[in-house]
């Protein structure tokens, strides 16, 4: 009886060791840590990020790449499609939580800023901006909020498989990184 | 006895906490389900309302009110949930401490073996239940009244919803926007954006550069090299293959290369040959099959003073600034065409003309150079072709000439309107036409050799006897139209009536299109000879020859008295005249 | 500066007195995995000392509290060793990246189980620790129900393996009901399991946790095991009643010849039924295969496309321009995995059930003292507290010090 147990113990121990040996063999391609991130090129702004995250307020927030923004007077991420006036009245705006702030710069340009405490990551503005604007608004998982779950709940249900693992040293995916070499 | 009193106190407290936890848990469950329903329904209603006519002040007021309620409910719900969970956590912690403390301070109660009847203090149960329920009620009252209001974000101040104007945006700067206005009107670029220069100026500027396939649309004014004895100024290997020709603008050479992994637009410095930047396209959903001598990068790029435009055999288009920043990208429909897509785009000031003739559909596109938007597209019945468009520009208007395997056609570059159409072609058309003084000249073997009037498409002459080129496009030179065939014959025909005037034969054929610059013709052949030619009505004169010892497929470019050559070995070489 | 244009419909304007702000995002990476691993290691060593050396239920309880705080709230319970075997499997099958840290996280509890039994469950696993702490009034589950429910983790384990091999997401991570608790979030299963856990000892560990299957296997052959000291045991049954997990088995008197004969008959009948049971398991798996594969996202997407239904996934698929043939290929591969994997899983489950039944039939042998079923012991130390001899020893210590 004892010997059977010993034998099994050695067997199990060996089985436990095997993955390490295997991993040691494939050493090269291993990065230290991987984080979850949304690939904005794949994202279709379905709005599931808002509710799928394990956190009470999703770790997904809208971010604004100012360098790509047209500073439009009639921002299609800010105003909803059927707005009648270009003012700040609620019925004309797209954001459900009033998280986009607008600031006058010079005629006819406006700066749009995301108030992250109010942003719920629903992606409505992103959809508007992508449809009629430059696409300078896009959704990203904020790494300081994200809990790095082993299986991201958003990745699980994302219809376009846009939530991917990225190496920890490149925690964000901006739309089409520059392919410029100087 | 003291122990007993302590134990019953512990037990009592534990019970209170447990009952509190259970009630809180159930309440939160109920609340979670209900508030989710309320929020979803509320939001749907609001969205529906927003789709209504918002110029109606009553509806607008209703929308504002609903919006406010929705937002407050949203944040209240979330804060309440968060608070409830904290409370749950605290309760659990309290229970743990109570359970732990009991064991820690008191000796464990002797467990009673099975069979003997345990003593139970059943009276305590009722008391604890009452305590728990009362405690829970207190907590619920606290929850629903105070907590979330104090922790609400400050954005719920009502003045936000008074439709105030911000900045200097006064009503005067607002265009009268009607409800029926489609969203597309918003996408018009602001008028203050620097528009591309007028067409005539743009074409004039091009003649001093080398901006597209076969130089510039108008006769090129670049200086020829001081003599035809060259030395290599620099030589750079191009990273990926391509049969397109280099173009030059203000000291930058642009060309493309492509393989199945990536399509790349390269920029080199004309002085040093160093690569300045590259832009990669690798987003084509499918890679078409292209024959080996076509590849995936046959179209030559176009450049203007601001940007450079490239199209690949995969239908990918990219526009970059001269600094290498991507300005726009585009994916045209999958290019299903024998051999592979090969037509080079034509730049006409503010628009880029792309002849996209595939096996099934043939389309002529005009794209806005600023953002790649389609200005117009014309589906036509022209049979597939590999030819590039040319244009005749007069009085600020441009007529685009396209040659296909079935028809020669002309379009208004402004509107895309078809001007005329001649069903006179045949075979497989790969060469491109030439234009001068309102006449389009064209020659392709098996198709047509002759000339059309630009405005009405009248066939001015037709030559059905002379052998004609099938790769290199013929060149206009003085009053001659000179054809360079892939068999090595060079034929001069009269540009007025199409009569054959002379024929010369070279040992090897021509794939690179010849260009006429500064009263001479520059031609490159498959022997690797870079030829400087001139011609009279009687004969072709080889003025000078420089041997490169590698096949030449690309049109050489002129820049600052130097010749830029892309060789068959996919090297980029700058040839400098010897002093 | 990072610059890009998705679609430059509106070129960036040139401003007089305004510089375009740069997009700056926090690039902080949360606690490196090495902290988790080393803390786990230290924690397990301390647990081992408490359990085997000091035989103290109080310290085990404190450890559970520490486990909830450290591994639950400080390290936010995820990634945890429970979900790690999916990563390992995925790394083997799909070549997904897997760092040494995660691998260690997976292996350390198993190694500990090989040495000391299921110490990990006692406090180092935040899920186990929460359940340990919250057990208030344990109800004894009827033995037959308990035995039947104990096959659920095995079935889930096999299902998780098939599903991960088929390339779906990690289902075990969605099974974990306690994660939202540690993230201060709320979900219905969390509350349900917490409330259930007040009355049923370790409902998740015993009847759900697939990682527990591995721990169970490893703990069966562990080097050091909790044991009843036969020489001094007074067979008072207190420990048996004190164990909420039914891991302490009472002594068995020597079976009469009649009982023995019945046992032999039963055993032979069971052995004869093995092939039948395996076939049945295979058939059940085969029947379940299409049901399970319908949950695979690619399968669902293809079904939607073929039925011309619109969904977000269909929209995304069309926007991506992926050829349909590729999707069909993916679906065929996934179906292939399910078609083979589900019957195999069914056979294995049936095998596990039969093995358990046979072991039970065979177990009828004399034992004069209490024995501990290692696969059911979660090392909580309640039996130490229940044992009157232990308490006497503790009291003696108390008076001497």
C-alpha cells in the first residue's frame, strides 16, 4: 500500500514538473505580463463594455486623441444625430451621462474633453465620431482601473473579439500607430 | 457562569449580524434586478424621445427632464449598490470577528455527541430576529435617503440643463440647422482649411518635379543631366519588390514595394539615398493572386506639394504627408483581375483619378486628396484593363481619357459625367495614352493605334498596319508619336495622320515607358541600357547610351540633373553626370 | 508624439494660442506576479506549521481571515490558482503566452497538496477562506446527496478542459461567484453563494470547484497527512460531528461473512457494469456535444450568418472582412473538438463514478479507529477544536505558561 502511494506521489510530482520543463524549452517567447486592451480598429462600439466588466463602473473609458481631432463645431460624437440646435441642451447631446465637456478655443473650433469620472464606457460618442468624424474618440481599458482578471469578462462576450492581450510595456493601443521611421 | 453570559452575548450578536446580512443580501438582489430593468427601460425611452422632433419645446423639455432623471438614477443606483456591498463586507467582517472572538476568548463549548438532546435557547431566536429586522429597516432608511445624494457627482446641478451657450458660440455663428439636415452635411470640411491649389497651378508646379507615372502630365521641365556619362552617386536596396517607378518631389523620392505580408510606401532622400520613412499597409482582407511580372505594387505613386498617394495591387490606398504621417487610408473592393491590378492613379489638383477596371466591374473613381472621400465614381462597361488614365486640361476643366480592352472613353473630371465613348479597342490593353493640344494619342498592340479628339471623341487617324507596343506606353515627340515595343522595334509615326515614318530595331525590348524631356527621349530597355534618343521624321538617333547591366522596368526619374533609376534587381540608384 | 489619423475627414486646425494636448494615459502595471507567488509560498508554509505542528484551529481561522484580506482584497482574488489550469491548458493547446509566475501560481498549491494535503483551501485560497469564515450553522448534507454532488466538480473539470481546448473563453473564471465580492461589485450568484455558505460548509469548494479535483487527486497521495492518534483516541465521535465536510470516517467493525459475501457480489456486479457505464457516459457526452458547441461564439456566429439574423457579432464579422471560409474552418475545428472531447469527457466521468462506487464497495474492511478521508479534508482544524484531548492539552499549556 505504501509503495503504491509512493509511486503515485512520484508520478504526480513528475506531472507537476512537466509544464515547467516544457516552458523552459519555450523560454524565448515569454513576456513577463500581459494586460487586456481594446483594439480600436476592431471595436464596433456595441456598448457591451459598459455592462460586462466585473467592476461596478467599467474600466473601459473613452479616450480622446486630440492630435487627430478636427475640433469641429458640430462634433458628431458630442451631438446626437437628430439634434435641432448646436447647444448644450440635453436633448441634443449624445452622451448619456454628460461626460463630454466642450470648451471654446477659437472660431470655429471647440475642444472636447472626456470627464472620466462620469464616463461609463458605453461608446456612443465613439460610434458617432467614427461614423461622421475623424475617429479621434475611442475606447480603451484604463490600466489603473482594470483588475487584470485572468479572463476578462468583456473579452468573453465581445462580438468583434476586439479585447486582446497586450504586453505590459505597451499597455494601450492607439488607433493605427504611426508606421513612420525617421 | 460568566463564560455562559459572554457566550450568549456572542451568540446574540452573531445572530443579529447574520440576519442583517441575509436581509441586506436579499434586498440588494431585489434592488439589482429591479434597478437594471428601470435603467434599461428609462434609457430606451429617452433614446426614443430624442429621435422625435426636438424643435417642439414641450418634447425638448420632457427630454431634458427624462435625461436628468436617468442620469441621477444611474449614478444613484451605482452608488447605492457600492455602499450596500461595503456594508455587506463590513457585516461579514464583523461576523468573522465575532466568530473568531468567541473561540478566542472562550473555551470551546463541549460538543454534544449524537443522541443526547441538546439544550436550545429558543427564546433568544425571536429577540434576535426582531433586532435584525429593526436594524435592517434603519439601514434601509439611511440608504434610501442620505447616502447617495451626498456622494452624487457634482454634475447634477440643474443649471446644466438650461441650454446655455458656451464660449463665444453665439447664435450668429450657428447656421440655421434644420432637423431634416442629414448628418453628412456636418462632415464637410470647414471652409478655412487650406484647399489644394487651382488645377492649372498644380499642373504647372508638377512640371518642375517628377510627381507621377511618366513624370508630369504637362511637358516636364526638369534639366537633363550635363552629359550621359554617369557615376553612381548612391545605391540603396529597396526592401520589397515592385514594378512601379520612382517619383520625386522636393528632394524626396517616393515609391512602393509589396509582398503578401505588407504593402509599403517608401520615402528616400534624393541626396543620400537614405530611407527617410516608410508606411506599411497590411490590412487587406484578402491578397489577390498576381502574376510574377505584375506583383502587388505595379502602380506608381502620385505626389503633390503636401502629400503622396499610393495604391497597391491589393486595393489598399494610403495617403501620407511628406513627413510620413498617414493622412488617410482606403480599401477599394477586392481587385479580381487577371495578372493583377496595375493601373497608376492620376493626380488632378484636388482629386485623384483611379481607373479600377476589374474582371467583373470597371469603375472610375475620383477621390478627394484631403481625406480620401469618393467625390464621384462611375461604373462603366469597359472590359478589364491595366492602363492608366491621362487627362487634357483646358480652361480649368479636365477631361480624363481612359483606355480599356473594349472602349476608349472620356469623362468630365469634375463630375464624372461620361463625355464620349468609342468601341474601337480589343486585345489586352496595358499601355497608357498621351495627350497634347486637345488630342489623345493611344497605341497598344491588338487594340488600336491612333488619335481621338479630346472634346468629342472623333477618331482623327488610325493606323492598323504598324506593330504596336504591349507594355511600354508610346511617347509624343515633336510631330512624331513613337512606339517602343517589347520586341525591340521602335517605330515613328506621324502625329498628324498616323503614317509610319521609320522603324529601328534594338536587340532587346522595352518594358519601361519612354519619356520626352527637354527635347530628348529617355528610354530604358531590358538590356539595362539607359538611352538618350532624339528623332527626325526620317530616323531615330541614339545620342548616348549608358549600360546598367540589369534589366530596367521602371521609368527613370529626373531630379536636379540626376537620374533616379529603379533597377530590375530592385535597387534604387542615383546616377550623377561625370564632370 | 503619437500621431495617427483613422479617417482624416477634418484636418486638424492650426491654432494661434492653443497647443493640442497630448493624450497621456496611466501606464501603471499592478502588483507584479512575483509578490503574489512569494506571499502564497510563505502563507502555505505558515499554514503547514499551524496545522501539523501546533495543531491549532484558532490560528487556522486567523490565517483564513488573513487570506481573505491579503489574497482577496489586496491581490483582488484574480488571477488565482483556481483558474490557472485553463491558462496552462491554453498554453499547451493554443500556444498562448504564459509566464513563469502564473505557472508557479498554478503549481505551488498542487505541490503543497502533494506534501501536506489541501492546505491551500484552508486559507491561501481567498474563495475557500471566505467560505471557511462564513460557515455559521452547518447543516449536514445527506450522505447520498453529498456523494452525488461531489461528481459535479469532476464533470465541470472535464467540461472546462473540452471548452478551453475548443478555444472558447475560460469558463471557470465566470463560475467563480466570489470575485465580485473582492472587487466591491455585486452579482446575484455572489449573494446566493454567500447566503448558502452560512449553512452549508464550503458550497463552492465541495460542489463546484474544478481545481479542487486536482487538489483532491494530489492530496490522496500526500506525504504528510492529518491523522487521528490511534493510541490515545477515546472514540468520542466529537471530531466526526465537528467536521462540517464529513471527512472523518467512524471506525468500522469487522464485516460478518454475510456482509462480506454481499460486498463481493456487489463488487462483481459493479465491475461487470463498467463497460456499460462507460458506453453510457460516451453516449451522453455525444448527445451533449451539439448543445455545448452551440455556446461557442464562432458556431453561434456562423449559425446567425446562415440564418441571416443580425447581431453585433455578425456586424463585426462583416466589418472585419474575414472570409467566410475561415470562419467555417474555425467552426469545423471547434465542432471537431466537441465531437471528440464531449464523448471522451462522458467516458471519463462515467469512469470516475464507477471507480468511486467500486472503491466504496471494496472499502469494507475493519478499522478500529477514526480515519480521515484525505480527499475531503480542507485542513480547517475544526476537529482539533472538537477533540477533548486536544483541549485538555491546550488547557494544560494555558496553565503552565
